C-alpha cells in the first residue's frame, strides 16, 4: 500500500521552513494572490553561526500561513497514544495530514550530517510505502538542494528515538513538539494585499526592521538582524573574510538573492494583469537583468568553492555592489508605479496599512 499527499516544487527553496509550506499550498492557483503579496523583504540573522543566513522575512510562517491548518503536538502526547513513531506518521498521512518533526540527522541518509555528526533538524513527511517500508520526505539535503527522497521506517524510528532531549531543547522553538499540517479550504479567497507589498518594498529599500510591526510575534524575542539592502553590506564583508581565508562560501544567501529577483519579476507580471503599470515592462526588464546578474554571482560562488581561488572575490563583490546600486534606483520607481497604477494616496484609505 502506498499513499502520498499532494506536494509541488516550491518557488522558494533555499530553506526548508519556507519550502515545506509552499510545497503544500502552491499547487492551488488561488494561492497566487497571497504568494505575490509576501516574500519581498530580506533579513540576515547576525547571531547565527552556521554559515551566513539570508532569507525572506516570513515570521512564524508555519503558524501564520492562512492556507494551513497547523496543529502543534508535543511528543509526550504522541508517545501516550502510539508505541511507534512510524505508526503515528502513517496515521497522520492516512488522515490527510503532513508532519514536520525533529530528528537526529546522524541517522538520516542523504542528510548533511549523516554518519558524521549528531544534529537536530526538522524533517517534512508527506507519504509512505508500506511494501517498501519507507516514508516520503523532503528537505534541503547534503547537496543543499530541496529534494523529495525516501527514508526507511527503521532510519526514521532511529533518528526520532535517539534524538537527545538536550539536542532539541530550544531548537527553532520546537521544544519537543512537532507540526501536523493540512491544507485549509478557505470560504473566501485572500485578495492581493497591495498595501503590504508597498510596505515591504519600502522596508527593503530603507533597510527597516520589519519586526517592529510584529510586536505580538516578537513579544519575548527580539532577533539580532539586518534587513533589506543592509544585508548586502554584511554579505560583502562575509565574502571578503571567507575568500581571504580561503574557506568555504555558504551558497545559500546567493541562491536567496537569485530567488528574490526571480520573484520580483513574477510579481511585476502578476500586477500587470491587474493594472496598467506605466513603466511595468521597463521595470520587469531591469529586474530580469538583476535575476541574470544574481545567477552569475551564484555561479561565481560555486566556482570559488570548487577552485578555492581567492581572486574570484572581486568578481563576486562587484556583482553584489551592482545589484545594490541598481535596486536603489529601480525599487523607488516600482513603489511609485504601484501607487500610481493602483491609485494609492499617501495617508489615504488603504495606503501603508498592515
């Protein structure tokens, strides 16, 4: 017997916290309105020590996404009702629910730390095959690419049961819990949130702390972050330090930048279906060029990691500086075009209201 819940390849795949959510909901065409209203602002977590974290600002997405029903279940509850994690996962899948649980990567084949180091990590489970005794899972595996693979019942059981309590304590706010997710059928569609788009573009341009508007989310936690265009300055410093020391460059921030420009092109095309942006084609052309530039930058980083040639540092930094200089010119133009096209007035009804 085999059962696999619907998943699709996510538009944003650099980190699994966003990719997992999008893989569940993105197959529904109605999600486009919501998708193009978000994922504009970028942030860099300065307190994170494992590489260089640059990601889309989407706080607590798994809990706040309107297209998901999210149940937070503590493992103590699971262990009272099920004597085996594999049985629990199968029952969830049979009930139409996806599961994200914390496991020890040491025991998960294809993971970055398989058989090398004990590390807690969230794993997305969306199906199973009883005959093969395996689960269908998704993650950014050792290659860094978001993939759909299989994991044996035995490996899943071991990775779950051998995870030490102290390893998962405070890990990404899970604290011994797991997420049981199902696609929500909304009674009313979620309209395109133009005001939120303008807010995020302004925050991105001016490197504004976007968490200031989300005090309820950060009542007990104030992250140490840079936002928007300021992230590039920190990334340039990171590139200089790593290349000078001939160390490995984290590819993920450069992939995020590429995805950011790709999403901006898609967003402009989407807005053009709703209103006539006077310079829409020009702006889309500019962002399309930035998409190409960011792809070249990512490829240069891959080349550096392969060759360990510090002379590539200049090319990478030059490309990043080019992206920043162009965006400082075209993002204000895009904001103005949106306000004109959608007839938004500063201070007027519906403008800049979250």
